[in-house]
């Protein structure tokens, strides 16, 4: 089995992702074509490609190192019995024939069999069946299952790749595809760019080659194809996510799935498991009401029962007196059964939830229990022969940061729902302390969760299967669902949630399937995760529009060059200048800015609607120059110069619009980019194929520059009106 540290990308995978990409390959091929023209300066677009690649590699490797350090804290520790001494070892240190000690919540990482003791085992990861399976001496155990209750000694028969669930778990953990609008949108952009640029580039080259020569045809085609490639967009996204995970790592948040940072930012429904998540998960006995003398009975029961859950630990700590009654048999607690039992010589004693133990419900007993549960106490009963012997009240206090965290999410418009296996009244009373106002519902009396999922926010007596069904019910309603949990009974629901968050003190089963792990159980880290997600989405959305301006106008001009224009107006070096100043450098600055604004709208729609005005404006400027060339003579060099100046100014205008509202950093950024552009045009004109323009060409360029802001405003208004009319 793989340890958790290996769940992060390897160095080989990171290098492969950033170096051996389709667009990098296309850029290399284009650079080779340019090389044979002898115009080496036009190969400078490779600098942008290489810088994007190096920055991406640096940031993701740095992030990997941080995540690997955190993952070491999250590795499962295997309890191994060697020479009668209990040791905590890593997965790799366990060998065949080792004797393991299994406790509730443990993930079984090997194939083997029980040599002593008994457990209830959750094999849902392997079989799909949610019911726990009782395992006793000589029963086989499979890797990928989890201990629900009980304790046993297991002999290891198979390890590593020989285990039954190796391949299943490997792929389940590493390649679970979480929903991501950001990833899907970028994939769509890349897909369509790929579909378009190859046939369009080939057609453009053929036309240019027929009318001109190899050098001119190659340079024009390369310029067009390079312009169509949104170089750096994918890298920028991965870098932004890697940096966010790095920042969260410093706050003891282990990010096991990068895109879940984004998902939490889009979450509109948050499911909270009560015990261990909303509360501290440390129960204590606060009151005992004895109906009959139970002196020593509970002490005997807790001595023999192997349960290690919070309730059992609290009871074991409180009831220490023993009568040393002879035990005939016992049944450990399970989340499905809701009780445990021990049979002594004088009969069977059951301990757990009254409604699950009693054969016939006594309304007076229920009313008495409600008196305690209304005070935020959890009540379990000790019964014999359907007679209540004692009421045991336990209390679990809210986490210190729970109320503030919940208030934060409420202000953000997130619908919060509380689920628990405890008595609904107990859950409701505790929820009141946390700020909930709605009533609770007893899920043990509900057959179909679809009927109650919209009407209630507090759910008690929820089974693991119902937790899963509640998540699925909301996903059917197109809700983006996040869930927090800490126990084995949360695993199935966590697997179905769009974003799953586990507590660091929770079971290994829970942490292994979660996309985010709060290593220090700090709920106040959730707002920080949401903030990082918003930073990623908003900043990538803003910078992606810069990338797409060049992509869209390059596609448009390439089509026009096939039909209307005599030549493609730009050379590769000219587009490199525009791309670097208006897209490349600003994108990295803007992407790393703080931005906690609420995410609105569809990512792809927002990006394209912001990019289209700039692209259309460039196309109109080029068409205008081309039309002017029909009335007065404009040389190819002058034509290219005029188009480059207008496209550059337009791109910088789009950058200005993207930077609104202006901050000090953004003002400095825009000013520097404008100064470099003007300086490059004046001081490095020969390098960028810029020639002197005649007076009427200068006047035309100046008039166009003055019109660009107004044209951008008009086109933007048209697009907004169009989208509004279409209710998009």
C-alpha cells in the first residue's frame, strides 16, 4: 500500500506536467521553423514559454515539499505487536506474519486474518455494502476496509501490491475527480484552441507561401499560431493552486486535492457532523440517574467491551467500580445498531439509545429523556429485560471557534446543516448554542431523505447510509456540497461530497478519503480555505481574460487573413512584446494578489465576456488599417507597425480595465508596463520591426488610440445587454 506522502505528485509527474505538454511541443516546433528562417529574434516567444515553465516547476515543487512534510503528520500508524511490545510503525515497516492490533477507526492496510478478538468491519469501499460485517477469530480481513468497533489481533498474510485492494485504493485515492468549474473551463479553452490552431495554421501557411516566400509565410504563420496559444494559462492556474495549498499548509491544513480549494469557495451547502467536528469530541459523564442500583454493573461492562469511541472512553473513565461479574458473552457497539450489550450470569444488559433498545417504547421514558436532551445532554440508558435501570447523561462542549466559523459561513450565504447519530433533541439543544434556529428531525423515523432534506437543517439519529443519501439529495438539486467529518461513519458521505474535510484527530479512514485535512482540528481554518479559493478563482478569472484577448483576436485575424487581409499583420517578436507586457508579467502579479470577493457567475462566460471587447477592438483596428491601405499606399512594414502599436495600446487598455479598482500595486504595474511598451517602440524599434510612420499614418494611429476606450466601453455594454437578455 502507498503511504499518504506518496499521494502528492512525484517530481517526475510535476516535470512531465509542466514540460511535456501539447502547447510546449507546438511552441518548440514553431521555434524550429523560425530558426531555419534565420530570424532568431522571432524565437523570443520561447522565453515566455520557458519562464512560465520554470515558475510553474519552482512553485509546485516548493508546494510539494510542504505537502509532503504535512503528509508525514497524516500517515497512518500501524500498531504492531513484536516480542510482546506494542509498536507504532509506518505501512512500509510492516511485514508478512506480523501481528497487528486493530482499534476502532483503523484502516486495514493489509490482507490477513484474526487470531484473537472480534470486530465489526466496514467493507463498503470494497463491496459497496454499507452494513458492518462481524468478524471473529479466523475470519479473513481485506485491505481497504475499516474497523467500526471492537478490538482484535490480526496476522498479516499479504502486504503491498499483493493485497486485494491495492489497485482499487490506489486509483480511488489518487485519481478521484472532484468537480471544478475552473478546471473544466480551462480544459474547454485548451480543447478548442487545439482544434482550431492546427488546421487554421496550416491553411494560413499555404496561402502565405503561395503569395510570398518561405520566410514571410513562416513568420506570419508562427505569429498567428503563437497568438492563438494561451501560453501560461494552465501553468498559472496550477501555480495559483500550488501557492494556495502552500499558504494553507502553513496554517496546518493538508490539501490532498488542489481543486477542492476552488470547490469550497463555490460551496452553497455545508454539512457538519456534530461529534468531533462542531464539538470537541471529548464526552464526559455529567449526570447519572439510577432507577435501580447499578453499582459495579457499568464498570464490569466497560471493562469487557472493546469499544474505543468517545462514549465508551467517557463511561470507562467515570464508572470504575467493578463487581467482577462472570461474562457469558458481549456485543460491541456499532453505528448501525446504536447499542452494545453484555450478558452476565444473571441476564443481558444493554447500553445505548433507548429507541433502539426498547422493544416497546414508553412515552414517559421518552419524555424524561427529552428533559435532559433539551439541556444539550446526550442520554443513553442501561436496560435489562426492557426495563430502564439508569439514565446516563453525557455532554460534549462546542469547539471554541465553532460559533464564529458558522456565523462567517452564514454571512457568506452558505446553507449550514448539522447531522448526527445522537438524539435529535440533544443535537438541537447544542445547535442552539452554535446559532441554529431551525427544529430538528429524527431520521430513524424517515424512510425517504428526499422528503426532509429541504425542510430541516438539524438531523438526529442519522445512519451512515442516510448521511450519504442527504449529500446525494442536495447534489441532485445542483447544490455544491461540502462536508466535514471525523469518524468512520462519515466516510461514505465524505466520498460523495463535492468537497470533503476531515479533522486531524479523526479516524484514518476519514482522513484517507478527505480532500482537505484540518491537522489541528481548527474549524477557524475553513474561512481561510474559502478565502484562498476565492483568490484563485477571482484572480485566474481576471488574468484568463488577458490571455484570451490575444487568443481570440489571433483566431479572428487568421480567419480574415485567409479571406480578406493580404497578410497577417504581426511578426512573432511583436506579439511576444504585447503578450509579455499586457498578459505575461501582469498575470503573475495579479494572480498572487489578495482577493476575497464572493465568486459570481460562470467562469468561462465571465472570462470570454471580458476578453471579447478587447479582441473585437484589435480586429476592428487591423481592419481599419487594412481599409486605409486601399486608399493610400501603406508598406507591409508600416502596416505591421501600425497594427502592433494599436494592438499593444488596446491590450494595455484591457489591462487597465482588468485592474479596476486601482490599488497602489496595480497603478505601479500598469505604469511600468506602459513605459516599457513605449520605450520598446521608441528605443528598440529595429529589434521589434518598428518603422517610422508618415504624418497621416501617425494621425490615424492617434485617432484610433483615442477611440479605443470608447469602443471597449460600447462593446462591453452590448455584450452585457446580450447576456442579460438571454438571462445568462
